[in-house]
């Protein structure tokens, strides 16, 4: 997904297609399919495919379901008796697999495994309509662990003696048995998605059906609990009462309903782990404030400083960024913080200036209108910027994972165009990166209109290879997406657009906090304040 070498991409995609997808049965591994498909999807996007049928590359796929589903008694036979005189210490490793694969309530009220509950059960919950008990599916995968070749005499000593106990969130060294659990889990997910439709609970209620229910009679049939002081259902909304008892009920008043949803890939349910498009494993710290030298928090009169709007950095010093030779950049969205403490542990008594900017594009003639509109504030205050943790770094803005995300996001306003999107990837279970990785990137409109492509991680270049936009966080500074000014101005002129920034400013000092919010714009090369709110005028127009 990082190459434009046509011949290489064409040959590789053709090989993957013939090896993986052009078959009667597709190898059942949900992540192998995803990685293989990604290469071909990129080749399709670039127009570099010959003889490839896209329908065969995309789900639904075909595979063979399991011959039978083992009962719990069969799984229990894999457990060694701790009281047995013949028990060897490393046999505990096999019992660990059984315990780890147990889902919530899989063996009663307690005793679930972290993997069974938080990984396995979470992923298969979209098939609970067909398999009400997730332990049934876990039994299939558990049996598969041993069918694949886990051998207590071959692997048990390593799992018992060489993989010590560690933090449940630190997965640097995993049991061999855990590796088999992952393989069985990913196989089962592949077969599930092939054989059975995904579904989710339909929380909508048919009001006509609810109106037909004799609620007074129904209330008498259930354990009232908190409703014991209710004389009739009139004191509650009918819909609320129905939701209180959505489970299957003897009176038939309300049953759990499901609606079918399509399976498009392992971003829903989210089971991706390694981002194969990312080449670095450690991101530079974002501790360095690029703007540090442009402002100094005063030593004296802090009580006055906290409440004084005039003693902030000049906005032009923030918005115009001179960071690369022979190029002028403009700040889009950012988090900027100046902080001073008497010592590192004295957070409560710190002095701090914090500035957050969120850039939006609006019609040229509507700058005044949106500078006082609640929608602009909501976009900035509630989200800062859109973010997704399910999309690989180089899948923006063409891969089906991004297209699914795009369809799920409700537009705030047809006239308000975001400039910023955040790539985010957590460490997960694979230990392929140190901690989380993330950076801001230009929005789809900016990328398409300016003909940009992501070169190195976080750097967006034009067709001539010139860097046009990037987050200065990839260079170790604070979060701050910047864009080449002339390119942005040409885009705005072509589309009759203007840029506005929702700017949030807070000061902390003398154990006090004061806040302001501005809407600023670019006018003839200058940053202008269109509207200013403070704590006395915070209420916004609808």
C-alpha cells in the first residue's frame, strides 16, 4: 500500500489472487484474508490489475463449517486433575488454555478467562442470534487448539517455566498455547462470517406493537422491584417500560429483536491487531512544544494574568508556521500547552496556558454566520477532529474500511467541511509497536483536491513529491497539523471556501481557571477574530 511501482504491484496482486482467492474454498483465517485483500484492493484502486474479479476478493467467502460442536464434557477432558498423583507441574499449562478460553458465565457465575471474555466473546457477540451461548463457539476453538497440534509434553514446559506471570496488558512474551488460541480464534471468526450473517440488537421499537400490549396486566406478571410504588403504567412512558423488560418474557410483552448487518471485513467486529502498512514501531514523544519560545508565562501578578485575555500569544505567531525552508505553512488543528511547575509532582499548583485549534472550511459568504453558530462549537468541542482506530495508516481514503467508517459518521452540516482526521493505532496484543501510535492528517477533501498521497508516515506530498501537509507531532513536537499556505489558498479560491478556526484558550494559575473561545478567520493574509466568547457569554446560538 506504499508503492506506485506498477509492475511489482501487478505481479504481487496477481499472485495473491491466484493463491488465496481464486479457489472454491478460501483459507479460513480472518486476518490472512484481510492482509491479502488489502494488497489487491490497493492494486484495484491504482488500476493495476489484470484478470482479477473483485467480487472474489471481498466477502462473503466460502469455507467449510465444523463437522460437529463439542459439548463441555468433551472440553473438560482436556483438563488435568490437580489432585492426581501423576500430575506433572508443566501440565498446568494445558489447564491454563481451558481457563483462558472460558467466556463469561461459560462455566457458571465466575471463572472466566480474560481472553475468553474480553477478546473472544466480544468478537463473536454479533452472532449471538444464532449462538446464544458464546461458550459453544469457544468450545469449538478450544478443541481446535489441540487439533492444530498443541502438545503438553512438547510445549508445556516452555509455557510453564519460560513465560512468567506479567501484567495482563503486557503481551511481550506469550504462551505457545496462547498462539494456538489466536489461530483457532481467527479461524473460527472466518468460518462464522462465511456461514452465518452478523446481527445486532435492534433497539428500535414498533410503537404500534407496544400500544397493543396490556401493560397493566404485564406489570403484574413481573417482579416489580423499583416499580412497586407504581399504580399503573401511565406514570411511565410505554417505551421505557418496554425497554426495562426487553428479554424474552413469558407474557410475550417484549422480545429481544435483531437486525442483520453485513460483514465487510475484520474492522467490524474489530479484531485487527498489526497494522502492516506502518513501518516504525516507536513514535517520537510529543512532549516538545514547537511554540515554546513564542511565549513565556509571567512570574508575577498571576491572578491578573489568569483573567487577562490580552496576555496571550499573538494569533499570527500561532497560525503561521515557518518550519520548512522555502515554504510557508498554516496551522489547521492543534493542541498547544505552556506549563510551569515548582516540581514535577506539583500538578495541582501549576501555571498553564492551553490553546486548542480546530480548522473548518465554510462557504465564503457564510463566515459571519458560522462564527456565531453552535454547530461550529459542537464540532470542535465534542470531537476536536474525527478519529478512527480501525483503519490502517495507508488505507485512507480509498479502502473499504475507510468507506465503512465514512458511511457511519453523521455529517454535522453540509456546509461545514472538516480539515482534519486522526489516525490512531493502539498497542493491542501483538507487541508490534511500543505503546500507541497516532497523528493528524488532512481530510479527504484536502487530499483529493490537492492530489496528495502519504509518503513517509504522516507526511502528505503532492504529485511533485513536495510536502504539503503533516502533523508536527511526527517530528516530536506537540500535536499540530500544518498545511502549505498557497496550496490551501488555491483550493479555497477554486471552491469559494473560507477557513475558520474554533479556538479554545484556557489559563490556570493561583488555583484558578479562566476560559475563552474564539472563532477566527483568514482575511487578506491576516488572522482576524470574528467572535469571542468568555465565561459570561458562553451560551451559543442554535
